[in-house]
C-alpha cells in the first residue's frame, strides 16, 4: 500500500506541476516520470530512516515522498535539463 501511495503522489505531483507550470519543455509524460521517480526515492529514504514501510500507509512517509517529488521537479527545472 505504501509503494502504491508513493506512485500516486508522484503522478499527482507531476500532473499538477504540468498544469500550473506549463512553460517547462518536455511534455506531460516526462514530467510524470520525473515526479514519480522523485516520490519513489523519497519513499525509500523514509523506509531507510524507519519513517514508514512498503506495506503500510504512513503519513510521514507520504510527506517525504511528496517532498522528494517536488525536489526532483524543482531540481530539473533549475538545471534546465
């Protein structure tokens, strides 16, 4: 359940990023993949520090996954990749 929630958070973050900041080159699919990757990295970091698990829905892990997705999108935007 935790892994699925991280993927959903990444997809929602990517969709909202594309919706509110349409000037970024690339397209919807690369933005969704980028945000989902960031959410998965954030989720696995939360598992590493025992803030959540892959099997359970933990609010702290979801927040860290959201932060990972946002940081990944902002990093790529700043680097203009």
